[in-house]
């Protein structure tokens, strides 16, 4: 079976996503009295993406993780799911 080229690209991009500890992300955001809309305004990360991250529905790119960590005042590592 030959796969379309875009299928291969999507699969290889998947490995660039980092698992986020959604519960911790939500906890930190709420402790700082920030809404998802506040985070979106500060970082450019959409409310939908943030919601998905908090619910564990998707991973984040390193650049997204850095933006979130910066606005929350933590190191990116603190938002990553522990293995």
C-alpha cells in the first residue's frame, strides 16, 4: 500500500508534540486568576487549543509550551506530563 505524501508528513510531525499535564496547567492558570481568554491574549494560543491541552486531548509544540510557561511564571518542564 502506498500512502499519500501528506500522510507521512502528518505522522512525522506528531513526534514533535509534548504531553502536557493538563490538570497542572489548569491549576496554575486558575491560581493566577487567568481565564483561557486571558491566556489567548497574552500568548496567541487559541482558547480551543488551551482547552484541549487542559483536558489532555492533545500535546503541545515546544514553542507553545514555552509561551504558556512564560505567562504562568514557571519553567516549561513544570507543565510537562511526568513519565
